[in-house]
C-alpha cells in the first residue's frame, strides 16, 4: 500500500477523534468542523489523480519537457483558519513529490497536529520524513 493511501486510511479511521479535537481546540461548531473535514475528504479523493497525472513528466506545446523533483526539506506552517485542511494539503502534496517535511502547526491546534503526525508515522516508518515542531512564531 503506497504511503499516501495508508496515511489517508489512518486519517479516515481517526476522523471522529480529529473532529472532536478540532471542535475543542478551535471553539468551532461541529458543523464548521464537518465542513473543513469535507475539504479534507475532497483532497483525499483527488490526491491519487494528482500523483498519477500531474506529477508525471509533462511536455508543453513548445516542446519543453519538465517534471517535478523534490527540493529536499519543506517547512509547513499553518494558521488557525483551516488548520487541518491546510496541513494535510501541504504535507500530502509535498511528500508525494518526494520532499521531507517539517510541520509547525498553529499554536491553537496542538492536539489535531499530534493526531495528524501519528497517522503519518503509523503509515510510514521512515524516520525523519515528517517532523513536527510545536510553538508560536518565536520557534523560528
């Protein structure tokens, strides 16, 4: 099972716990949390096509050949607006291209970030592929 498929399966399995954490941390209604999770489900549906079609080598109308290549280490910092969706969108696409990720979640959402990190680490035993750094802007 590819890493992204295993991560998505873990995230879906943890969906109820994730939504509960988001409700507690953000003080949002369950309706608002469900709408953010709907965005995550949409991402999960489109990620396989993105990986197979968009990340494959491309040729432009001008005859240029190009392909995606990892840049190495990517820093992802999320805000409080859509913290789980923003984190998952950024992490899944960065990892799909082959980058390692350092994730600094919003200081308002440490529980959700821990659950996301746990889902990634359960799906992929490669050490160091995803690192989580907690704190506010002073951590930089």
